[in-house]
């Protein structure tokens, strides 16, 4: 049981860190073909885009403000707490 809780925690924090990295990358706009930053940027976008795209389709356009990362974080947070609550 403890092992499953640890796995859920690792996956949760991995996704949260990637989500924050995605937010920061959207502000500073690093070159996705840069020798150092490129692989990190591409990996971050490849992991987070399948999670963010369905949320973006459901949200109305808001003058360039993308709230999908915040909504995804809330979903991850509640799913994490529910799963941990069930297992403990």
C-alpha cells in the first residue's frame, strides 16, 4: 500500500513540475531547436500537451489568457488527494 502511495506522489509531483516548466517556458519562449534547451522544451510540451488540449477545447477564448494549466493543476490536485485518501 505504501508503495502505491509513493508512486502516486512521484507521478503527481513529476506532472506538477512539468506543468510549471511549461508555464515558465511560455513566458520566456526558449528556442525549441536550441542544443541545450530544445530537448527539455520539446519533452515538456510532449508530456503536457495531451493533458492540456482537452481542457483548452472546453474553455472559451479569453483574450490570450490560457487558464488550462491552472485547471489541470486543480484536477491533478483533487485526483491526487482522492487516490491517496482511498489508499490510506
